[in-house]
C-alpha cells in the first residue's frame, strides 16, 4: 500500500545516506547506529516500528552498488551525492546532469537567468554544508519547466574522509509546495477569524452605532488586504444607494452623499439577487461593469455582498470589494464574512438591547469560531497530547529502570510489585524472581526481625531511613542504605524503597578507624621512647656515667628521627590521597641514581652488591620520587637481613614491552604467602619482626603509589627463610 511504500522509500534513502557517511561496520546487528549523527536517523527511529529493519538490513546492505542505485531510482524524492570540491553530482536518482561549480561567481551558461539564480542558491547551500561540516536544511523555491512554482525542503549532510575533511555532500529533498499552500490558506483563514473576533468585540464594546460599525470595518479591513468595504442603506423607491459607512485605503469613515445607480442593467447582475435576499459572489468582474463609478475608483476585480431584508424588502447590504486579480472567494471566507455581515446587521437592529446582543454574539462566536477551530485542530491536539503522554511515560520508565539506586515497590504486606535493573544487580536476583516474592527474602532472619519496629514506624510517620544488610542470592552479605516512603494510591497504600550499596563507605570507615588507631600507636611509640630516655637523664643524671648518658641521648635523637620519619610519611600519604603529588619529570640516568643511592648506605653496611645493565637508556621520570622508592627498598632489605648477608641491586631493560626495571634482593627472613598479600597495606608490618625492627609500616605503601604515578608496577617475590626480591617496572614512554 501507499503508506508502506512511502515509509520504505524514506527509510531506505535515509539508510543509504547514513551508510555513505559511516562505515558499515559501525552499524550494529540490530540496525541501531553507535551514535546519533547524521540527524536523518532521528526520523528513521520514528519509522522503525513500521518496518522490519533487520530484514531490510540483511536484504539490502549486502547487495551490490547496482541494487543501491536501483533503490535510489525508486525513491519518490530527489536524492544526490555531490563532490564537495568540484560540486559534481556523483550519484543521483534523477535525470538531471547539472554541473555545479565551486566558484559561485563563475556559474555561467545558456540557462535562463531564473535558473541560474536557483542554481547559485543551490550551490551556495552545498558550500555552506561543506564549510560548517554540519547537517543543514533550508526551504528553496524552484520554477518547473511548465512555469509552476514549487517549494522544496532541502536537507544536506556532510560526508567526511579519514582526515575529517568534508569530501561529499548528500542532498535529499521533499516537495512541500502543497503543505505551504495549505499553511498560507490556514493563515489567511486565521487572520479573518481574528478580524471577525475583533470586529465583534468592537461591536459589543461600542455605545454608538457609528463607532461600532467603523471599528468593526477597520478590524475586517485589516484582514482584507487591498480592497474596500461598504455598509450601505438601500432606498427601494428611487434605486438610490446611500453609502453610510466605508473602509477605503486603510481608513474608515461615515459618508452622507447619496449615490444614484446610473446603469441599473449593468448593476443587475449583483444588485438584483440582493433584493431577493441572495448572497452575491463575483470572482471576476467584467470590464464593462468596472466602468461603473462604483468599481472604477476602487479598481475592483471581485466582490462579495450580503443583503439584509426587512419584511421581504432589501433594507441594507454589506459589500466587500477586492483588487486582487486572481482571487477566488472560498467557502471558509464566505462563511466568516457572512457571520460578520450578520453581526453588523444585528448590531444596528438591536442597538437598544445591547446587553442581550453581547450575550448572543459572544455565544455565537464561541460556538461557531472556537468549535470550528477546535474541529480543525482536534486530531493534531490529540496526537500531540498522546505523544506528550508517551514521552512522559517513557521518561518515568527510563528514570525508574536506569536509576543508580535500587528501587523496590511493595504493597502493605511486603510483596514486591515491581523493581528496576539496579535492584537486580544489587540483590543478585533476576526481576522474575523478585517480583511477586516477599521482601523478607532479601534479609537474614535476625535482620528481618530487627526491622519489624522500623517498618511499623514507616506506617506511622510515612518515611524511613536506615542502614542494614541485604542477603544476596549468592549468599554474600551486602551493606545497604535504605530510604522508604509510603504512597497513597486509589488501590491502597504502597511502599517505595530506595536501596544503595554502601559497602565502599563502610570499608572507608573501617580503613579510617584503622588508620587513626595505627597513627595513634605509631606516634605514641617514638614519643614514649625519647620521653623515657629524657626522664632517666633528668632524674639519674648524677648516677650515670658518660657512656650511659650518651646512649640515652642517642635514644632521644633516634626517637626524634623516627617521629620525623613518621610525620613525613603521613604527609606523603596525605598528598597522595588528595592527588596533590605533581610529577617533576626530566630525562635521567636510572643507573646513576641506583649507584648514588647505594653509596649513601655502603659506608654503614658495606654489603651492597651493585649489578647494573650496560647501555641502559635514559628516560623521563621524577628523580626525587624514584630516589625515595630505592631508598625505602634498600632500607627494608638491610633491616631484615643479618649483618653477614649481602643485598644486591640490579637493573635491566625489557625490549618486549618497553619497560626499564630495577630490583633489590636480600637474603633476609623472607615473607610468608599470607603476609605478601598485605605487604603494601598502610601500617602493615611483618608480625615476626614488628617488635624488634623499627619502622612506620608506611614505606612500601608510599613506594607503590609513587611507582603507579609513573604508570609502573612493583612486584614482590619472596620465600620464607631465604629472602625477598622487590622489582620495579617503569615504562619509558609513559606520560
């Protein structure tokens, strides 16, 4: 049928336009593009429900170019693919072989001036699409070979090459001539309806006959355009017409002179029917009639006249004269003008009963004009309201289904009536298992019993907020924050509950508590140490020999250093947490840094073996941060090794993944598998040595963060009782 064919051709044309603008592999199996450009797809989406897109895609997308060309020829609307540089038509479904030129000023040829102007406007539109790189549309008038004017709704879509430069422009157009004419006709009718409403308003508000009629004629004249309006009294006995009120050249006035009908025979064509009460409509006045003084002055080409009879005799009439040469008075205009004439006649006849007339005219206008307008627009109003309702329902459904929080709607008995996608993810139960079951399923027996008092409070206060735990389908316990409210509906009370995963918040709170506990402990240890030594010096100074005094002083100094190291580590962690660490990258020699760091401690220990790779490439890194990492690893290796064991520092380059590495290996106590999983946690220290070997438990955590800021990783390999090796990998090209 016609509707299916129209939808098919429009859909196919849009599909071809999109395929030429985007590679086919960017269209999914369901036909939904990965993005929403070009905008032609917005219209295609509306047609989706009417066409089996998957079938069309399978049937046509894999066909040859000749099939696409055949489809183009079958389209009822013009379709072009135009080269953006030469403006030549590459693909078209019309016989037009017009060549366009990039230089608009050089558009020449044997075409008529009108066609050249249209061609220039068309070319300018194509260049505008090319220059902006955006889809554009415009309305453009064309004159066909038979002289008939047509209006096209032209759409242009840019096609980009691999350099994001517009290489082609797709043009697709619709003939909207009939629509434009219909819009103009409706606009003319609307102006006349508005004028009628204003005229009647003036009549209702006027207290004198003359003011009311003149104001009404002014209002009607504003909708007439070029022409005249006369409200006339007729004297049957002498065939005299007394033109009492007139609207001429945009001005209304009251006339007192009488006009004698000099040629009754020529006036017979329109005056005689008025006498019998008939409406006179002349779409074309003959040249002979226009010689009459009535029409000669007005340059009248058509007229409409409405009579008023009193006791079967012509008493007065209202005449509309138009200067438009090709005007046809349509039925809508005639009906509206008839209403205007009727109201003018009634106004004059019922001036003494003005109040009654106002009510009558108001009711008539309300019923005749508003009902007419409503009937004309009823289908559009219903369609727009239906679309708004659908859009509103879709927005609500989207908000419900794709909300970040889980949403559960239950009745008073706790039976789940509906839920969203987040509820499925949060609980682990599919929607089919959640809907229809009791909310009790999501809680352990103990938790649900504890919730009874809270649920009772919900029915009392209307709202509820608490932290609890869900029992997921997998058996895991998930901390959640629940907010619920009571909703009154026609079917009864409903409970709407919002649930949010707060496991990260709970973990953060535990980490914070542990952090504060560890900080308190670590701060207390050095303070206790040097306070104890200071008190011994204070109270037993005279009893201590010089060696004992020096030992206590050294303990105070060491305690201060430990305290200072802890504060520095805490400040470093604070900067890391606030993401306030700015890398100061420069090209450095990693081998040189490793050698320098090893020499700093070799004087105290003398047991560091350095084995560095030759020709290690220089690369960009933050020298101070990597120096801190190396120092921390060396310090740990020496602390956890006995004095007779050596520590090895090595480096190398992995050409496979472009990473430079360095390693610090000791022969110390080693790390168990359980401790390896926690070795980079803050304040974590190997328990077997935590009471005998000093340290803050923050160094490895900070070192790991510094390495990750460089885009690298730190790996630990250890065997209990044999030693540990920390290896740091740093990418050369990481920014």
